C-alpha cells in the first residue's frame, strides 16, 4: 500500500492532464480523490517501469467513480501519468473483492 507524507502533493503533466479529461472525462480532482479512499488498491506496473517505478492505484471518488490511475513518485510528489475509469469487469472485480 502506498504511504505518502502529509500533506500529499500532486504533480500533473499538462498533456496527460488534458488527455485524462478529454479522452476519459476524469478531472484532476477526481483522480486525486482516489488516493484518499481508505479501501484503495495498489498494483505494480512492471510493463511500464523501465525508466522509473510506476504503479497503479484504484480508489473510489466522492461521486462513487472508480478511476484506474497510473502514477509515479517524483521529488516526493505524486505524478499522475494517466487516469481513466475502470472499464473492464476483471479490473472492477479486483477492487470490489478486496473491499
């Protein structure tokens, strides 16, 4: 499970921020909310960790949405790389079985 220092600081790449909003309708706030879900689930992302350690987090937002977020830690900030809804039954079942 991810352990972040308080207060948690987020860092967004402008291109990825726009892509998450335009392509997947996930706002920055929604993506960030997922990190504060006490039932959030974290998974390794070895297929995309060649240059830096990347992880996946799935957590529920205040609206009940379950975004699938790829992120890394850079300079003690959470750098969100992509955010989209869980769109596969398998992904949703992993979260629901763990909560």
